[in-house]
């Protein structure tokens, strides 16, 4: 099995003062207005930083949304992707860019173009197949044009009030329903996560484990490549967060959740999350997509 190892990250600043989310006076008094049969509204924010310790960026971010209103069909569509490259200065940058390129081209052909031409509906199976095909298209592009390098890839599709996702690596997709705890929808494909799952180490040990930067599954791995797929019905207003480990590796889930709660009223949430990670040491590139669905 081919393993990918990230460059070791410099140690984070000890006991950083992580900024807390600003309190919004409307937060406790106002509840989202939700009409199930109406199309949702998407508010999308994206931000990126090289961090405080890196000299170049190996992450790639893709965020797009469209609204299609015709006599034949009505749809809101969002496509969001984060790729965190590995393999050195040229390899990682190239791999993450190729992953986004291959996946977006595949999804345009399988989903966006049919929507534009008037296809009214897709089954859950069709969208899952499209996401899986997009992952393999990204994989082929990385293998053919960036041999020896690798990248994570986490993709999320919002189609009306449904969320579909595909994932490989250790970037993450979070779901934050209104008034409920933050949920991690993806599973890290890292050796330390496997050790935690097997009960060989605990969560605290995982944070400082010498192999915490090693992935056993990523784009660019030839043997046994497989993407995780999932789907969630969006029955209530929610926030989505896609991010590289440059964010979640430094900022605790509770702080992420508290910050996301203000996303409905602020257009600076993505940048605030970036600032929080940099304040905690910024030991890696940081990429964030925050999506509010109401």
C-alpha cells in the first residue's frame, strides 16, 4: 500500500488565545424561516491562507452555485470542493489543482449540463454515481500528470434540499444544523485515525503522534483507491463547512460551531475561521468554504 506523508508541521503556539465568535443579539431571538417546498437560499463564503509557517500554498478551493428557473424546471445547485496537496512544492500544488480540474469537468458533463438542458430530476443513485465518477476522473488526472504526488479531495453537492458528498483523505465536511451540535460527515483516512478507531491510542495521543501526517488513502494512491460517499436530507436550515486540516487541526470543534452560528448574519465567517487558525499557530495552509442554507 502506498502511503502519503505530509511535511511535518511546526509545533503550534502553546495555549493560543483563540478568538471567540462574536455574540449576535438576534441569535437567540430569531429563528430561521423554513418552507420545505420552496427552493433554498445559499450564502457561500470561501477563504484561504498560506498560514504562518509555510512558504507556499498546496491547497485548492472550488465553490460555485447557480439558480435555474425555467418553465420546465426549478433548481438551486451548489458544488464545493477542497483539495490539500502533498508531494513537495510542485507536486502538491499540481495534484490539488488537477483534482479540482478533473472532478469539476466530470460533474459538469454528468450533472450541470443535463440540468442546463432541462433535466428535471436526478435520483440519489445517479448523483452518487456522478460523484464517484468525478473522484475517479480526478484520480486519473493526478496519476497521469502528477505521478508521485497526492492530494485529499472533499466534495459536496447541494441540489435543492439535498446534500451529497464524496471524500478521500483528511480534509473535512462538517454539518451544523441550527441549534444542534456540529457533526463531522467525513472520516479521516489517516493512520492515527485508524489507530484511534482500533483503540490503540486516544484522541489526545493522536494530536502529537509522530505519524499524524500520514494518509493511507488519497488521490494519487494506485492500490485500493476508493472514495467515501454519503447523502443527507436538509430538512432544516444548516451551515456547511468544508476545510483542510490547517483549520480543524488547530481550532477545536466547539469554536468552529460557535463561529458558524453567526454565518447567517455575517459575510466574514470564512475569514474569521482563517484568522482563528493563524492565531493558533498557522502551521499549515488553511482553506475554508462556509455555506449557509436557509
